[in-house]
């Protein structure tokens, strides 16, 4: 069906509500807008749905949410698991409660019980709830750190991780097979409750989740000794982190937690930032202002669904430094693994440290130092979750720590997704621990650089929107695939990895081996001197990303090498545009 036919169908079919039709009437004269909204179905990919809120098949609305849920319900029923139920959470975005309700009522109409959080909750708590309630799946309504006009729909499986093979393909196929919107099931909330197919959840899950977090504390003694002298500024960036982050800090004994008032309350418009991303400088403007006023030691920001944590730390001269996701991940990895070794008198023989392929090579150096296995997996925390499941089912391997460069890590195995609440707790604990040794977190970071090497990692990305943009992203990848570089920024390419073709080519010998990882449209270049470059399209935004890392002999040297690499990468991109 052509986009114009689809548009007319939505306008004329009595199945679609009056508000939807009124919105579509408003774009009648804008052919390009009609095309953007109807040229395709909003794609249900491995990360679920993510798109602009609005009427149309290529937008986030109650009908596309119902379609996704009907596909999920069909898959669960075929899997023979309709009796196990699905946990549903949502964040502070526009339409999040409405989409959560829509998903719950579609599941109920299919005979599958929905456990719906009574109000907004962070992503890691949803991941926890799936396993706590022995659900077959979970749904989280969130678009993470995207701008306010977006929302999303993430699907989790019984292990608490986002869907991975074979379930991702199975669910995607079922969603695709739902073509007629009028066949999708729904029912009233009262009828769903009466049938025992809709249950509100909240405080009991909160308490159980917080109890799990407390089990991860390594040094309550350090918190007791130093917390009263530690000042923490925290912002939830108008999202879900406010209540759980403050609760865990308070219950552990951190008394001086200052919340950024302007960003405290949930607000889907995210009025204080252009988009609520803790990676962005603007996310910290208000937090740093408050930090300077009260002389805070650390400034923390969680994104709207509280799975990612941004960090600023103060040095002894009163200057605030940004910790990238790679830096805070390594800081926490070194603290968690190092203190586990101290406390337990050694580390498990099968201890595992997990990172994604675009994460810093400093992780490799930490693993080597502690004598633990480093496992590399594809980008996306679900693949770290998949590894944890593998340890549990095989009885081989003990999870120590896992993180990715995009500000996400997991301490413990209570959740199977990034957890910014446990990361907030652990960073504050580490700050208290180092304070007892007269060190700041920045001192601890410098000590790590001195021990492991001055690793610096960065990213360049280009946004290419719409139909043409998508084609251009694919073209860039194919160009590099056909003509892999032999040198980048003066570094020789040692190996060229192509995760789509499942090949690792030794550039000197020509020998080709397999990657050992699932197929993914990603290219990776191992370079001399522990440097690297990786190219991949974003799974959640219309972007192509160029990740890279270098190792220097000092911070200045690493900065200079990284800047030169960034320049070269941009020149590579320009050539292909």
C-alpha cells in the first residue's frame, strides 16, 4: 500500500479515533509530512520501537504501540508462556503512561497478565521486576535520552535483559505479521482487572530492588567514616531517578545530597535542556552551578530512564573534571574488582569482566592486572546481560563487572541492563572510600592512568535523517567495507574486523578468522600502539558513529593523539559524504 493510501485509510477507517484523524487532517496539504509518517511502519528492531510521537504508521502512537504489543503477545502465546505475565514500566516522557496502559490492555485482551508500575520507574527496576515476578517478558516505555518529541518501547525477556537472538527475530517477525490494525486486541481496564489480568505494582518491588542494591556495598565502614564530609549534587534530569537515587543514598548514610531543584520533578518537556543526555555539557550546567555554590565533591546526572550516569568530580584545587563513560566505568571496575579481591582474599578463578567492542582498551589493561578474563561483546547492554545468563545456565563464569562507553554499567546481577541507581550508589561509596585515604575520585582516576596507561577514547557522529539519510549511512559502511583503510592518523591498521561478514582480517598476512560474535553492521580496526577505530550506525538514532581510542604516555600526549585521530576521522567522513 502506498503512503497516500495508508493516509486515507487512517482518515476514513472508524477504528482510528477522532483526535488522530484531526491531527492527520492538519497535514493534508503537506505531502512530504504525509510521506514521512506513512511511507513505512515504525520499525520494530532489536531495540524495540523508537520514534517521534504522532499519528501515522511511522510514528509512536497508541496504534503502533498496540501493534507491537499484539506481535509480542502472539510470540508469547506461540512460546507457550501466556501464563507467566509481563512487567511494564514507563518514564516521564509525553504519552508514556498512556502507552504503558495501551500495552497492558492489549496483553490482557490476549489472556496475558500485565504487572504495571503505578507510576514512573527506572529501567533497571523494570529489568529487576521481570525476574522478581517470574515474568516471561517486560516492556519499558522510554526513549532514554532522546529529545522530548520522541518516545520508545523496549522489550525484555524472562532473564531481565533486552531481547537477543532467537527471541528478537521471533518477536520482530510476529510484529511485522500484524498488518491489519483493526485485528489488534484490547479491552477495558476494569474488565482486565476483574479477569485478574491487570495488576498495579510498586512499593514491594521498590523495597526488594533497594535491598539488592545494598548487597553490593563493599565498604559501609568507609561510608560511615566519610559520608558526613562528602557533598553530592544530583540531578535526575526531569526523569525517573529522583526517588530511588535519593533513597539509596539516604539509607546508606549519605547526608549531604543536594538535588538540582530546577530538574528535580518529572517533566516530559525537559525544559532545562535541549535534550536530556548526561553525556552533554548542558545537562550539567545547573548541577555545576549548585556544586560551586556549596563546594560539592561530585556532581551526578542520570538520564530520564536512569540507566545511564554522567559524572563530574572535583580535584584538590577545586576544579571540576568530566568523567566520560569510559572513565567512570573503569574507575568503578577497578574499585569493585580491586575491593572484592581485598575483602575476599582473592578473585574467583572464573571471574569475568565484560565490555562492549566500542569500549576503552583500558578495560583490557584492568582485566590483565587483576588476572581475570575479559569478554568482549557487541554494542548494547543486552549482550552483557546475555553473557550473565550464559554463566547462570552453564554454571561456568562469575560475573564481576560489565560496562559500555555510553555511561552504562551494572554492579551485581539483580538487573540485566545498565543501572544508574547502583552506579550512583557505588560512585558515592568509592568517593567515601578514597576520602578515607585522603584522595578525591580525580586522584583515583590519575592513579589508574599511572598504573594502566593514559587511554583516551572519543566519538564523532553524523546525523543523517529521513529516507535519504538512512541510505547514506548504509553507503558509508559499504564504502569502508569494500575498501578498508590500511592506515588511520599515522597508525597502521593491524586487523580489520567486519562483524556483518563475521571476519577478522590480518592486514599483514591476509589471514581471515571469524569474530565469534553475532552478525552486526559494524566495522572495527585494531591499530598499532593499542589504538582503534570502530564504525557503526546507531541503533536508536539516525546517526553513523565513529568511535576511536588512543593510548598516550601522559594526559597531554593522549589529548594530542586523540585530537589528531578525531581530525583524521572527520576527514574520512568528509571524503565519503
